[in-house]
C-alpha cells in the first residue's frame, strides 16, 4: 500500500458550539469509515506563510492556503480519491489536494 497526503484547503469554520460538535462528529465518523487506512489523522493548521525562492517570508499562504492535513494508505490514486470523497470538508465548501508520499 502506498501512502497519500491529503492536504485540506478552505472550508467554513463553525459558528457555534453545536456546529463544532456536529463537525467533529462528522470527521470522527469519516475517519472511522477509513479504519486502518488512517496513518495519521493530522490536524487543522493555523494561518500559513510562504518562503519564497529568495528566502523571504510572505504571510497568507497564497491564493488557496492549507487548512489541515491527513496521511492515509491506499492502493492507488483512485483508491485515495474514493476515500477522500467522503471527507466532511467537501460539504463545507473546501477542497482536498492528494499527493503520493514517496519513500526515499
């Protein structure tokens, strides 16, 4: 099995505590459905910055900054895609970038 990095972008933050619970429950159910495929459930991230080629630092993370990540195992990109399609972030308007993590 290969490892795939799921990089989350966007999504809408919860407005009240009941929404936070519902969102956390949805993420828990999704991770539960993935079972042993979850290598590292990851975390949401704070605001990002970008280090440019000249070494300078720019705040904001670009046009579509990262909002979190997870690491999963999957047999192929298609399998990783199938697993990612159930992510609650998609229903909140976010997107997921998928990249195979290569062993070096």
